[in-house]
C-alpha cells in the first residue's frame, strides 16, 4: 500500500457548549493502483495553546499602548521643562543686555 500527500487542517469541535481546537494531519491510504481504502491521521488538541497565544497578543498590544502613552507624557514634560528654561534664559539675556548698556 502506498500513501498519497497529507492534508493539514485546523478543526474546531463543539462538545457540551465548549469549543476545542485541534491541529490535524490526515493522509489517505491507497492500494498500489491508487484506490483509496482508508484514511490515517492524528489530531492534537491546541485549545490551550490558542488561548495562551491570544492572551499573549493582547498583553503585547497593551504593553505597546502603555509605552506610547508614557512616551507622550515624557515628551510633554520635556517640552514644558525646556520651554521654562528657555524663557528664563531669554529673560536673563534681556536683563544682562540692559545691565551692560548702562
């Protein structure tokens, strides 16, 4: 007996109001003249893996969002602080200019 090409698929099965996800690989069993006499396969439950990957993806999105918020806060603080420093320097320069002209 010879085996032909295999098929990989993700299958969702609902049992008692719960969904389970399986990664399956199936291959037909054929006679020497190519007649299919059966199918052989294996399935692995990847339900928890998929849930964990989904949580990880959401956590990654939250981290990126929080980093962007923090960067914006820091940029605003730096902008405000530099603005204050430049204003004081400008005032000092004008004061010094007046002093030197006297």
